[in-house]
């Protein structure tokens, strides 16, 4: 799978789980999202991520586990079909591709390449950068749509899905004609997470690139 598309899909969840509470309008789906974010100091979840091409066909399905500890700490463990890790702490993000034995280190700022990533640090105002729209109900899921106001953004829109007031799914449409969908399950709010999960040390023999 293309690393740019892989990283782009990950920023979806950075936006979702790191938006400060109190920035949403008072309609029902948005209010549910606001309540969820206000009570989420830490979180763990299993996830399924599906990349869909311009023809509407799945091109890659990945599975793994996500960990979050506010402020500013998160970890994505991609377990199948390929092992990859994304770890963030102290304003930096480490991308580790096990098969390639390659680590890329980025500063969590504009160098990441998309505004949603900046929301984790709290440096970007959601209301200033996105138009928020209630998308109604699909089955048991409530949807909220975020459209970037910046025409040079790397994506067209982001959909956030909530079920029974909890995180359930999301969809990102990028400017390259690809959709990225993430489905969450076994979501646990405010569990105790070992601090060592967010401490990354490059494996011996891995190539390390700092950007």
C-alpha cells in the first residue's frame, strides 16, 4: 500500500479523537460527538481500515489496535496484512514499517502535510478551518461531515460516525479520488494505558529518516 495513502488515512482518527470539546453546534449528531470527546481522556479500540480507489473497489484492508492518551499521545499498531506502527509523543510522530525496516520521524506540525494532524496539538481551530454539517442518521449511526475551508487541503471532506453516542466509524475523501474508511470496535473509554506504549525506540538495524 502507498505510504502516503496509509498516513493520510491515519490522520482521520487524529482529528476525531483530539478535537477540543466545546467547538460544535448544538444539533443532535454534533452534540453527541461533543459529549464523546468531552469524556474521552484515554481510549483503546480495534480498527479495520479500508482504502477504496476511484472505481469504488477496495484496494487494501488493514486491521489493528489504536491507543490514545491525552494530551498528545497516540499509537496505531497495524497488525494485518502488514505490520506498521505510528507513535506520537512530545510533538513528534514515528512511522515504522516492519517489512522495510524503515523509521520516518516527523514533527507534528505543517510538515505532516494536512491540517487535521495539527488538531492534536491544539494549534488549529476547528471552526476556523472546517464547515461542519449534520448528515443525519444511517441505521443506528449518526453522521457529521467536516469540509475544509482551505481549498488547498489534501482532502475534500471527512465523515465521522457515532453509534449510541460512541465512536463507530469515519470516511475520508481525498483529492486523489480515494476513499479511506475506518471502522472501530471494542472501544474502551478512559482505560489505564501503560506510558511505555507511547515510547518509541528504533529497532536495531532499522534505517531512520528525520524530516
